[in-house]
């Protein structure tokens, strides 16, 4: 009987923890923004031989065109 009660408490705690984690991650995604590439990110992309500054510009335009969950279209 005690083992069953302890199991129920553990399961309840795990469920509440999971729901809190889901809520926090959902909030983080909704509050996320679109930011331009940093200089370090640009340097990493430019290390790939197929990419140049024109591709960086296209990539930044694509980032700005992204639709985030908290934006209305």
C-alpha cells in the first residue's frame, strides 16, 4: 500500500515536471525573435567554399522572411 502511494506521488511529480518543462519551452519559442547573423556565424558560413557574401545576404533575407509562431500573417 505504501509502495503504491509512493509510486503515485513519483508519477505525479514527474508529470508536473514534464508539464512545466513543456510550458517553458513553448514560452521560449513564442518569445524567440529573428536576429541577423553574427560575425562569427558569417565567418563559419564563408568557410564553405560554395558560399560568398551574396549568399550571406540571401540567408539574412530568408531569416527576416521567416514566420514565427507569435507573429500574425
